[in-house]
C-alpha cells in the first residue's frame, strides 16, 4: 500500500483508503492466525488453567528453583527466643554452692535469680491397661445365672478406648498415615501392639457416629443463605469417584459418590435453595441458588492463558479489572453501602466496555465469548458482603483429601469413603467453630460433638 498523499482527500478517496486498509488488516490477521497455528498454543499450567501444580513439571514459571534464583538477600532481623511457659509443670531452683572465681562458699549467702529458661521434654508414653472382672453367680430364687454390669466407659468388645481410636483416626485422616505405618508407629512409640485389621475395625465402628454427625452438619448447612461447593476425583476400589464439598460460614459437609452430575448437589440441597451459590463454572454447579457467584480465581487463570497465547489488547485489561474488583472486595468491611454500590456499578460498566473492545487475537475473542456467557455472575460479591469473590474456601477444604488420595491411592473398602467424608465434615465444621481436628474427633468418639 502506497503512502497516502499529504494534501486533503476527498470523501471518495477516504472511502477507498479505508476499504484498502480494512482489506490489509484482514489479510494480516489471517496471516497471524496461520503463523500462530504453526507455532502452537502455549502449554497449559497451573497458572493459566485448572491443571494442578504437580503436573507443571520442572522449570515451570514460579517454581521454587526459579524463585530461589530471583530471591534477594533478606535483611537481618533482631534475634528472638522462645517465650517462657506461663504455667510450668515443675520449677527447679538451683543455688550456687561456691564462687567459680575464688572458690569461696556462698551457699549461706542471699542469692537472686540470674537466669531463667524452660526445659521441655516428653515422658515415656505407655498405654494404660485396665483389667475388668465381672463377677456373678446363680440366683437362689429363680436359679438363673447373673453377672455384674460392665463399666459404662469400658464396655466389652474392642479393647481399645476412645483415646486410641481418636488417635488412629487423627493420624490416618489428618496426617495420611497408612495402616501399616500406623501399626508400626504405635508399637514403636507407645509399645502398643495393634494389627492393621484392628485399625480397620476401629474405623468401621465409627461409622454410626460419623453418620449422625453428618446429618446434624447437613441440617445446619441447609439453613445458610450462602453456600459454596467444589468437587474432585478420588478412587474407591480402583474406580473413579467424586468427592464433593459443600460449606457455609457455619458448616462443612463432604460426600463421596460415584457421580459428578448436578443431581448430587440437588440431592444434598433437597428443597432448600440458597440465596447465593458460589462455585466454578462447571455445568453441574449451575442454577442451584437464586444468584450465582463464579470463582474469579478460575477466570483469572483463563485470562492468563489468553495472555500467554499472545493477546495483548483485551486479556491484560480484563485481568487488571478483575484484580481491581477483588481488591475492592477485600475492603468491604471498611466501605459504606453506598460506596460499595458505586463500586459495583463501576465494575459492571468497566467489564461491559472491555467486552465491546475489538479483539484481533483469537484468544481474546474466545475469552470475550466465555465472559459474555457468564456475564451476570462476576460481581455478586460487590452487592452482598457475605459472598466471597473466589471459591478458595472450597479449594482449601478439599485440598487435604487430595493429598490423602495421592498418598494412599484411594480407598480399598466400600465403607472407607463414608468414614473419610464424615471425618472431613466433622473436623472442617469444628475448625469454623475455633476447634482443632484432634479436639473435634475426640469429642465425636466421646459422644459430645455438637454443631453450634
């Protein structure tokens, strides 16, 4: 195309020039698409897709090795020491007997504390064995045999008490210690011989308590106005199943089923329909609440993939806009309702404007089509303070189960998934109430667990 003349163009000449430029742009765009197809699309990683970080491979962007090379020397900081215990079990006071410099006896002279420190250690832990003997005889009146009732906290059957059963569940489900290692750990640390079959029987006996706890947790969940959910794969007897998690600000419910279909969530909800549903953009998670907040963290990964593909016009601006909205969401506790409503309107207008920007790159056009399909589900959190902008809460709840699956390779029994789902439900709900996993499982075994 020749350079246009510098003198004033007529309307007809301007129209011809515009048509020529449009044709040139179209040819160049086609050529760019052709060249990009030859080069290939960038590899999907955990930073631009739903691929887990474990599949990124060595040398991935943001890896520990790369971060170590880029890390700057950390400035020196003042040294600190472990604070002294406020309530020591025992205090040992030592008085000097002689002066280390001249050897003079000082045991009878007044002395004051010159140094104080704590010495912490664990005692030798051994199981406490209580022999229970039930006496009886034969009744002199009816002639039938009788026997004394066993202690309420020491019923016959399994010899292992609630402390041992709680410890087994805690180590297996929270710290992913397998049955073989559990047996060896208890034998070497505590001198307690327990077989793998006894460990399995101990877990199976907890099934009734876990079922009752999950029923109470589900009842609490179905009163929540905002519910978030996510799902991941697991293995049961070598077959792929799905572990679902549903949680609110008061309850966490896990369920392991053979299906990923929408019917799983619908069955859990029953007649209850929350005001807001929070999830990713999977089809099975749609139309379960009156409003739907999609996870902006998932959207940002798709935006990053469009940037990696070469879009420099639309995707970077959408990324900056969504990050700005998330930052506003973090400031919600300090914002007035009117200010938050103004930010919500600004977020909607800004996203509408970005969707109208002409995208020359195919990745940018694909990104715009994806966002248009979910347009009304991006900024619900700016109109409702209870709603999070991302579904990271569900990701955090389900992450321990993913680690357990990778360590143990899934479940080898039909009752194992129910026990694990019950354990994660109880400990997750207890964490929302400010309790530790150990205290929660001990309360369950003792029969004192309750959903606040």
